[in-house]
């Protein structure tokens, strides 16, 4: 039986999902809430991530876990909106996801209260709302397992979650070649463009170009919230360093070159979470209980 929350690697990304964020309200009620959570979370229909403030509340420390960094460079701001817990609910029916969300919220009250819920969805066959395929360079097979899960604590993983808001109107008004050069891939066939500018997204985030290599497993999905639309970026890694290296390079902290994505998109949230392992088909929260 897998020791990790299996939805982390399940393919393809689900048709529908919900990202639910919680803040800690009562330390005294926390242990009981976590016990109820362990009975709900099967790792298949819900992935659970714990923030550093929650671990601090139970006296636990993970050297690899930290709060999401607020970064700023070259006129670009990367915000930190760190919460105590994040849950990723997966399914194929909006009504059922709503009911499961309410069950989760009730189970965690009054220890934790919900502060944000975002519905996301699979567009086309795993594409961003721009039309470009997301996660093309994801590792697969054993390489994905090695990239996503902590070998020092088998089954555990570290998640980075961000909301990116797109200006799709301005993006779609760009000439097709200019759109392709922003991503570094052709929309028509998803092939990488050899002579794309250095600001192209694929060049800014090429995982094998870092030292050491910065491989993560991306599980991002689009979302729509009123007039806002964009991508809930989600990646899993054996460490948070890999994604943070990519993010720092994207805003030009390495070499002064900023990712062309910022021409039409900006992050508005950011959080880091530890995803505990599984044992006997249930979320293993023994480390925090």
C-alpha cells in the first residue's frame, strides 16, 4: 500500500477540485479536530497540507518546512499569504465537492476556520486558460516519486500553492508568435522553441538547469472567481527549495532577467504546506497528535 497521498501523483489532474484554506482558531481544540480529519482524509479524494503555524501549535518542527517568502524584484511582487492548513479536494461533481467541503469545515471547527475556498477545473486536457499545456516537463514514474516525496520521511511531501491572476484579454491580443515566445513553446504543437528569448517561461524554469536540479511535480489547474481568472499553481516536492529556486529566477533575482509570464499574469497568494504520509489507508497524523 502506498505511503503517500496518492492524489499527488494521480493522472490526469481531476476534472474538478477545490482548494480550501484554514486559519488556526483554538489550540485547545486542535488535537480533536486533527483526529476527525485523519478519518476523513484518504489521500485519494482529499490531499491535506499543514502549515508551519499549525505544527508550531503542536510543538512539532520540520527543518524543511517554512512559511512562503514574500519576494520583490524588478517591479514584481510575490506575496505571502501563509495559512495553517490547506486541503485539496478532488472530484467530478460540483455538488458533491460542495458537500464534502462543508463536511470538512464542520469536522475542523472550532479549532480551524475556513478563510478561502477556490474552485478549480481541468481545461481541455490539462491546459492553462491561455491554451498552453501545463506541466509538460513533469517527471514521470520513479522520477516523479523521487521528486515529490521526502526520502528522509517516506511518504511526506511539500506543497507550494499560489493563485495567479491572468489578464487574458491583453494576452489574447498579442500576436501568436509573441504569445509563443512568452511561454517558449508553440501553441500549435507544444514544441519548445529553440531560439525563444531568455525571458521565455520554459527557460526561466527549466528544472534541469539548476544546481542541484530543481525537479517538482506540478498539478496546477485553472480557476474563475468573478471577474478574475487564472491558475491555481500547485507543485509537490521533496523539498521547498526546488520551487523557490524557480520562483527566484522567474523574478530575476539570479540574473536580472524576469519571466515573460509577468507581462500578463501576477501571483496574488502564496503558501507552503507539509503533506503527511498515509498509513493503513488513513492520513498519518501521529507526528502531530
